[in-house]
């Protein structure tokens, strides 16, 4: 195994935004737990529209909270590269939402798939406003037995914290699942909270923010699995 990793964090960094500082902290907690050195590089989304070099040179990609990004298309290009080239990828909160858009556009063929934060009146909203805001809420998540998420947690239920107002549109949830981006975690109403791509080294999205639960000496299991996949690549 390698002892040094480079993680590209796709998102427009804001040092005052709690989920961004939690992302840095969680990677540090996990690196210490695994005994590896992790170089973290925050990658703004606008330059990704024309230049993916910062993503191509990374061992793993984390698509961070904080949408709307400066460039939805830049984030989508980075995610497509990671998905198609087997780069371990984790998307949390806004990152999860952009993974949905990338997959809907590129794999399912819905070129007009849109996110309501960017265009609330689009005809095909794959990401829509939640019926109730989840900002600051901690809620239960049911995990599909045998899924990557359930295996990493070591159990089929968990509780996680959210920072979002948007999520996968329930009208398109089944199409996304049937199309290969599997729903492996749901809330009590059956709406998607975890998505993963079978057959990929690690391609997992959570609507919640697992980094909020990471602590020194107690890294989050999903983030540990993410970095382990990067080490094994």
C-alpha cells in the first residue's frame, strides 16, 4: 500500500462554512487513523470547465458541500472523469446532488437533467427542493444489507447530520437506481440518502454530511473506506 495520497476536494472553498472545515478535519482524522499522509487540494469548480489536470493528478476525489457551485458544469466534468477512470470518489451533501446530475446526464442520457438551485423552473429536475429543510437535522438512515455503505458501517442503520435543502427528486429515484446508481440508504419515508455505483473501486454519495461526525481517534467509517480505496488503487 502507498503511504501518501492526494485528495482533490471539488468545491468553492469557504473557510467560514462549517462543512468545509469539517471536511479538512475528517481527512486529517482518517489519515492519522490509517497512518498515511494526505495532501488535500481544494479545487474551485469554474476552472474545471476547461482544465481537469488537478483532478487527473489526484488519487481520490471528494465532491464537497456548498452548492450552488460557481460552475455546475465544472463539477460535472470532474465527476465524469472520476467515474469513468475508476478514481475513488465521495460526494457529500451538495457533492451528492452533483453526482446525481452527472449520472443522469452522462449515463442515463438526460442531457437536460438539472438542479433546482441553478434552474428551479427546468423541465427535468433530478435534484429538487426538499419538502422540509434538513439543515442542522440529525436523522436515521436505513442501509441496504450487503451494500458498500452497510459493510463499512458494520450495521444496517445509522444516524447522520444534514446541512441541505435539496435532494434527489423522488420522481426520478427509481430511474436512477434502475440505471445503475443504486440507492443504498433511505430515510424513514424511503427517499434516497445514500447512493453508490457497484463495480467501481469507490463511488459513493451521501445527502448527509458524514464529516460532521468525525472525531480524532474516531474517523467516520465511510471516509475511512474512501481513503482505503484510494490506497488500494
